[in-house]
């Protein structure tokens, strides 16, 4: 795979933020089209996995246009959505998602220690410059016993499925994305999976940040992955 759409580490923060500002108007449409609605099924599975519900105060980290925030709110949780891209947050507000939205950086959360009971994060891990500082911030803002669910894409390991997935993800998605939204962004998004460490390393980084009962599971033959954990009570 040619990794020509990936920014250098130094450029990543600014270029990813600018990219999400650009694609915000068509972000929801593209997500539903690209995954045939599976993205929402995976988001629901994520909040099911940590039992988000009434009485929870949930941080939706890198909330984008607020899909996870909305699903959590529908289950009776009070939700804070945080993202660094103003246009993505604007999209969430335009949709009327019942949450408080804050513009900010995932490595410097504007929340006090132990402020939330659960945190969710959808399809954003590969966009952070580094994961350890983000996981440490999550551990800081979660109350004892707090749960976390981190969802992202993955690539199947079975060779035939991997080839089919790669054809779709690396060829079709950039083509359709280029026609309907932004060619450069939809070339970056599939390639950015290379930023994701293997599952054991993801689990170890979350454990080192202070989380217990860390679990990693693959969904739809490895097209998506979910990392969960909880802070000791
Ligand atoms: C692929 S979108 C996912 C949006 C949403 N969570 C979802 O499920 O559709 C990734 C989001 O991560 C945000 N993001 C990336 N790095 C960030 C950072 N350091 N701090 C805050 N938000 C960040 C981007 O602005 C973008 O909205």
C-alpha cells in the first residue's frame, strides 16, 4: 500500500484537524454509505459492551458529529462531546444532539479528575498523534469504576477477506469519497489504519494507563475492533 496520503508525525495534529473541518458537511452521509449502516451497529455494540445507561455521565471523546453522543443520550446518559474540529462540532449541534459540546484536545481534557462515569471514542484512535497520553487523560477524568469503550476500524487477518476488504477500503472508498466529498481525506482515512498498534500493544497501553479488565474484540471478521476497560473501583 502506498502511504502517500499520511502526514508526518509533526504535521499530523494540524492536518487531521483541517481535514475533519473540510469533510464535516458530508461526514455522516459518507459513513453510512461506506459501511452500509454498520458503523451505527458497531457504535451501539460499543456502548452495550460497557452498559451505558441512565445515571451515567459520558464523555464522547473525539465525538465528531455526535453519533455516539446521541446513542448514549438516547439511553438516558448525560453526555459531554469533545472534539478539536469546530466544523464537526457544528454538525453535531445542527443535528440537535442532546449533549454539551466542547472544542478541545484529547490529550488535555478540560474536565476535572473523576468527572465522568464512562467514556466512549469512535473511529478516532488512529487520528491521535499518540495513544498513551489520551488513555492517561481518560484515566484521570473517569471516576473509580469508570468504564471506557474505544472503537475503531481494523483489517481482517484471513487472507481472502483481507484482500477483499483492502480492495474496498483502499480503492473504492477513496474513489467514492473523492467524488462525493474530499479525495485527499478519503485517501488518508483508509491508510491511517497503519497508525493503529496491534491488539496486544493497544491492550498494554490501556492497562499501563491504569485500566483493568482490558478486553479487545474484533467485529465483522476483523473489519472493526473494540477495546474496553474499567478503572478499579
Ligand atoms: C473519524 S472521526 C470520528 C468521529 C466520531 N467519533 C464518530 O464516531 O463518527 C475522528 C474524529 O477525531 C477528532 N480528533 C482527532 N484528533 C483529535 C484530538 N487530538 N483531540 C480531539 N479530537 C480529535 C477529529 O476531529 C474527528 O472528528
